[in-house]
């Protein structure tokens, strides 16, 4: 695999689109720039973002705050790489909005034809692209970082770690850390041991329950004998109930016949009573008719009096209607008068005149306010720009100070984050204090600017408020003028309505006096209508009464004839109902006998129900015992299954004991595999030691639980083995560098990846200037193994070394944005 080109757009500190073509820069490339300028961001973080969707060692969700500029926006990376002369292009972006992020990814294959380059998509979406890239390069993110990239921390971490920790580092690099598998095996073994204990308990309980079979069979036989005796008693009781039911049916037939006779006589008695009531009613009607006929003359006098009064009211109705109409119009006019007065009060004429003058005065100040607003905005923008610059400077200074504070807290000798020079603890403390003072100075300046900005923004709010008021006054002028015009119109209308009301009141009073003289009183239209209707109803009632009297004169003789016929029929019915009491007495005797039979039947049926319930309960107990026997049979089957599961678990536990104690333990399979990997690393290590260390040989020695480094210096033809701690910091760094390169080479071979480029990120910082120069010259010998060797450093002597085919400078402009510069 080799990288040819990388493009970033709004990625981390890179604003806008930036491009770096590695395929035009030769085999050895220097990436130089000050600390924090964006070197690692461009070469490593953008590279891992494009390939694996990870930046700054984290996935997109965690690294979004560093990758995307600001709380919302889009970051984009495009990478062109080749594998076995086949070129690929991967595009990946992340969009952040409202605390959430969405990612997009596409992988293309670049194809050449007669028309030039063409791209064809081979994977879309983050998951599919991640899988395809792993298949192509045979590496995941962790393996890629261990194989392709050498960092200062990786180098020092290997040579300065404890022997037991070095073993852990090698195991993690080769994927031989079986601690998770060991813990899983222990957990599986514990689960099976726990289940085995549960099964043993269940087996004990099952055996106890199965032992109840004999007692259940004995109880079942006893219940079957008891239910047979109860069934015999139930059949005897059913026979007795059948006899009583036959007797009940015979008595019931006699009772029904007697009841039919009684009903016939009762119908005749009811008819007799009905005739008596009818005769009484007819006799009362005769007396009433005689009385009403005697009142006929009085009804005729009242009829003529009501007709005369009705005629006078009909003649006066037109005049009453005219007065009514005038009063209706008068009420409408008075309502209109009150409405106009209310509206005049609401308009507030004097207040409107004053408001109109105020509006005109404020509108004349509009141009002056707009000019003041423009000046304030310019000043606010200027201050905000300065605050943003101060925030970026504070952030960079705070980052450097934090690096120093961590080293001071651990009490470790560190190097300057800017120049890489070694620092004592005292110098580190002074340098940290210096950066703290600078930060405090800039914070004070920022606070003063923010305070002044707050005052200016308050002034701007006041100006905006004044401008809004002017706009409101403009909008209110026309409505206010319209209200004044409306007040004038309403005042004139009020005078007209008042004159009309006065004329109507005089007309109503004059006509009301004339009507009172004619009718004896004053009638409203409603009173006249009600009086007419009342008189008409009374005339109709009198006419009905007179008609009824005429009819009753005719019916009087008919009623007397009807009374005679009813009397004759009554005498016949009295003779036919004389035997009622004898039949009634016989009916009551039969009814009593039937009740005695029903009582005996109810008693026997209750006994039968009780027996049936008792039989049902016993049969239920029989079924329950049968279910118990079936359950015991099922439990015996379950016992057999549990015994088989117990034997299986015991075998599995023995297997897991072998896995835990013999295979995944630190002295088992991991140790054998690690020895194989160490032999391979040692072969590459000797090769790199010859090229870079000259008279020093390094061997990796693996004991049972730790790794030691044997360092042998050849002096005057004699091998002298000394402890690694006796070598200088530069020599230890160089030794760690060789070990790191050998480890990367072995990893690449193991995964079958043909990586053709190497990135060294600040890996030569702790070395002396002369030693750095020697290492750079030795790196040239690695160009037969790698097509590209990229060295990232902030040190000038590395940047200017003649071993590099190309130099790339990374710097930040005045706005804190990272920029790329390739010198001619």
C-alpha cells in the first residue's frame, strides 16, 4: 500500500480546501512546522479519518468536537492510495448539527482508459467502506498505527517500560492478549459450576417428590370406592323424585281445570261490576243534562255581550298598530343615540390630537438613529474579532502549559513542547509560570473587551428600540387620522338622531290620548291582540256549550232506555255467578296439595344436588391424584434428563479447567505464540541495528512473564553487555526506534500487508543534533523497503536536512488557520 494524495476541507484547524500530493514529492519527505501548527492533523489524523473513520485516536462521535470547526458544520477528507498498482480513492465526511453528527463515506476504484481516469464506486456508507478497506489493506486501525506510524511516545514507551509491561505491549501489538478469553472461559466455567449445583438441588427435590407414588395410589383406590357408594344413593333418590313428579302432574291438571271454571265466573263477575258502574254513570249524566238545559238562557246573554266588545276592538286596531310602530322606531333611535355616545367616548378626541403631534415629532429623528446604529455595529464587529484571536492564543498557550504541568506532576524529566530541548523540573516550572502569566494577561485583555462589548451591545439595543418605536409611529399615523375623522362624523349624526327622537315622542303622546278616550283605557298592540284572542276563545267556548245543550236534549230519552236494558242483563249475571264460592274452596285445596308435593320435590332435588356436588368433589380429587401420578411419571423423565445434563456439565467443567489452567494462562498458549513472534522481531531487529546502531546489537529476551532487552556494544572486538539503563537518552531512543521498526515489519509480514510507506512523528526529538543527522542519513538506506518515508518534526535541523527529497512547511495564519507551503 502507498499513499499518493490527500485533500482536506474544513478539517480541524484547516479552513477551506487544502491539498498535498505525496506522489510528486519524492521518496523522503519532511513535514515541518511549529508545535500546534497542524502537521500531525494533516498527515496522521486526516489519513486515519479517511481510512477508518477515526481521528485523534477516537471514533467520529468522540472526535467530532476536534474534527468539525465550530458547533455545526461539515468536515471532509479525500485520500488517493494504491495497492499492487491498483489505485483507490476514499471520500469521507462528517456533518455536525445541534449536538449530533452524521457521517458519509464512499470508496472508489480508479480506472484508466482512452479518455483518462474514471472512478467506479466499490463501497458506500461508513460500515461497508470500513469493511472493504480492511479487506484491501489487511489492517484495522490499531494494527495500522503500530505498523505504519512511529511516534516519540511509542519509542520511549518500549525502552523505558518495566519488563512485565513490555511483554504486555508486545502481546497487544500482535493481538496475543488472551486475558479477555481467559476471563470469559473462567466465567463460562463458573456458570456451569453454578448450574451443576442447581441441578444437584433439583435432582434431590425430584427424588423426594417421586417417592410419594405409593401414597397417591392408595388414596386413589379409596376415593374410587367412596364415589361408587354415593352413585348408588343418587340413583335411589332419582327414582323417588320421578314418582313425586308424576303425582304433581295429575294434581296440576285438576288445578288447571278448576282454575278455568273460576276464570269464566270471574269474567262474568267483572262484567256485572262493569254494568253497575255504567248504570251509575248514566244516572249521573241524566242529572247533569237536566241542570245544563236549565242554564241555556244565561249562556246566550254572555255570547251577545262578548260579540259587541270584540267589534269595538277590531275598529280601533289600525290606530293601535300605528302607535306600536312609532314606539318601535323610537326604541331603535334611542339605541342608536346611546351607541353613538359610547363610540364618541371611546375615541377620546383630545388624546388623539396630542398623539398625532407626538408621532410626527419622532418620525423626523429616523435618519439620525439609523446613522448611530451603523457606527455601533462596526465597533462591535471589531471587538468580537479581537476576542476570537485572544481565545485562540489562550487555547494554544493553555495546551502547552498543560503538557508541562503533567510532566511536573509526575516528576519526570521532559522536553520543551516548542523546541524539544531537555528541561529540568525547575526550568519546566518556570516555563509553566511564564505561560500562566501570558494567559492571565490575555484573559484580562479579553475581559476588558467583553465588558466594553456588553456596554456597546446595550447601546445598540437602545438604538434598535428607538428605531422600532419610529416604525410603530409611522404605522399609527393613518389609523389615528382616520379615528379623528370618524369622531366628527359621529357627532353630526348624534344631533340628527336627537331631533328625530323628539318628534316621535310628541306623535306617540298625542295619539295615545285619543285612543284612551275611545276605549276607556290605553291598549298596547300586544294587550289588544291578547284581549281579542281571549274574547274569541270565550265566544267559542259558549258556542260549544250551547251546541252541547242541544245535543243533550236529544240524548236524554236514549239514556233512560239504555239504563232499563242494563238492569235486565244484571239480573241474569247475578244468577249465573252464585256457585263461585264452592269452586273457589276446591281450587284452594288443590293448590295446597300441589305446594306440599313441590316442597317434597325441592327437598329431594336439594339432596340430589348435594350428592352430585360431593361426587364431583371426589371425582375432582380422583383426577387430581391421576394428575399427580402423571406428574410423577413426568418428573421421572425430567430426572433422567437432569442426570444426563449433570454428566455433560461435569465433562464441560473439566474441559474449561484445562482451558483456564493450561491454554489461556500466561504460561500456556500465549507464551508459545509470543516466543514465535519475538524470534521474527529479533531477525528484523538485527538488520535495523546494523544500519542504525553500527557497533551495538540488541536482542529481545522472553522469560516466563517478562521481556528484557539485551544490549551488547562491541568495543575493541570484544562484546560488552550492559543494562539498557546505562545508555544515554539519545542511545535509548535510537534503540527503541530500531525495536519499533522491527515490530512494525513483523506485524506487516504477519498480516500479509505490503505497506510501502513509513511515518515518523516527532520520533527523533530526544536525540542530539549530531545523532539526529546520523539517523536521517541512515533512514535513506530504508528507501529500498519503503517508497515513502515521511518525517514530522518541529526542529529546524531535521527540516533543513539534505536527505529529504521534498520539504512541506505547515504554519498558521493570523486567524489561526493551518496552511500548507511547499518551497520551490
